[in-house]
């Protein structure tokens, strides 16, 4: 079968690889569409974003990773008779399987499992000839992590419910969203996903901050009139002005720079919280007075089965629009040339890209 294989940093090729066989707890998905996540680009550049977000430190990537975890397609084979009901079903997937035994799993937080197996990179697999991913003709997936999609949902929309699941999980980190004023710093795909989920779940005002005219144009097409290009104006100034100086209850920072983190903290109401979506190794000094009153700073990592189910529901009902975010579509054969463009996506006007596997 054909697959996009990351051989080394900045070296991705399409090549023929063995067709996978399903384990007893797996099915085989014939992949139709696979979204390109920001983490895929970071893997391409030699980073390991899963390890940074989940483990808190970098883990080197081995060669021969088949990229891609935002996938959708049709189940064509089952590894065990108990999974035969999935054969022929159109599905998307939550691309990891937790261990089920560690303290995080036992505490109901499978998204934080440090022993998980993950599709699209090497986490948990040990040494292998190839690491399975969604940018391939066929992809093995655990049956319990396959989610049938409505007949009315396209494979492209279904594939993109993966990052909407991440957005859903991030919004769950804000327990009192109903009627709240909130802000999202960084109106990329995940940021726009968070903004749409927050609005669907009852947020009163959603402030979107970005320096990209493309991002803000897409935000406005999604009916976010409060989007703003801050230019030289401090991030918090615009948000505070829009809330009569009270600040917002929650800020999601999808950028993670010193400017966005400190500005986001200054924009919080007295009992507000900032949820950081961009974990990296940079040191950012934060004055403890930024957390005065009862403000808090936390992070959000991955998603859970409940988040994915909610994402499918939100997209299928039209409350979250993923189609408006897709600016570029590439065939499998075009994918190796696409990744250098994706590294400089702002220069090339790319917002969200999808690989058309079939």
C-alpha cells in the first residue's frame, strides 16, 4: 500500500509499505481522508509534541513514522468476530489506546496515560519497522476507538472531528461556560474549534485574537464579529475594553508565547482561568501577582472518547463548521512537497490542509 513515511526530520516520502494486519482488538480502516494537524508539522520538523504535552519532556522520534491521526474511512476487516459489526461502517477514530492500569487511567483520565499506544507517531510501540498512521491506504485501529459517523457527514468533516475533540476537551476545562465572556488567543484550527464549541455551549461573548488576516477572515466567516487584529495594541487592552474592565472568565492560549501568556493572564477576571494549549520547552517568567485573587493557570491535553462523541455531534448538527477552515487539499503523491509549504503555512496562505488518501 502507499503511505507517507517520515524517514527523518524534513524527510517525508511516499512509498510502498506492507499492508497491516489487524490484532484481535483491531479493525482495518480503508482511509479516505486524513487531516494535517499542527503536531504532524512539528513531527516533520523533528519535534515530539505528544511527549511534550503528555510527558512534559522531549522524546526522540524513530524513523519510518507514517504520519497522520485525523482520519476517516470505511472499516474493511476485523481482527476478531466480536468486531465484525464494524465492517462496512463509515467511521472516524480516537487514535490512541490507554493502558487502563496506570493511576491516570484508573482515575478516569485516559488522555493523560503515559503508556498509551498512539496512531501517527511512535508513542508506546517500541521498535518497529513502520509506525502506523492515517496517511496511508489502510490503517489499523482499535475497535473500541472507532466511531460510526452519520450518512450525511463527509469523510473530510469526519476526519476533522479529531481536533474538534481536542477543542471540546479544552472547553471542558472551563466548568462554568454558560453565560461567560471568554477569549481565545490564536485563531488557528484548534483555536477556532474552541471558539465554536464555547459558543455552542453557551458562552456569551467570544473574543478572538490573532495577527493573521487569513485566520481572522475565516473567523469572521464563522460569525465571530468580535475578532480583532491587535497589531501593536496589547492583547489584554482590547479584551478589557470589551468587558468594561472586568476581564473574561476564561482564556485559551493556543500560541504559548511570553506575550500571549502574560497578556492572557492580564485579561482574566478575578476568578478567571487561563488554559494553555501550547506546551513547549521555553521558559516564560510569570509574576505571581498575575494569579492574584482566585485566577488559575492550567493546560489541556488530548481528548477522551466522550469528547470525540461530542465533536461528531457538534459537527453533524452544524454547530461547529470545520469545512470553512480547509484551504488546501493534497493528494498522497503531492504530500511530500506539501509539508515544506506547511512549515511556512502563513507565507503560503495555508490554514488547514487535508490529504485526500483515496
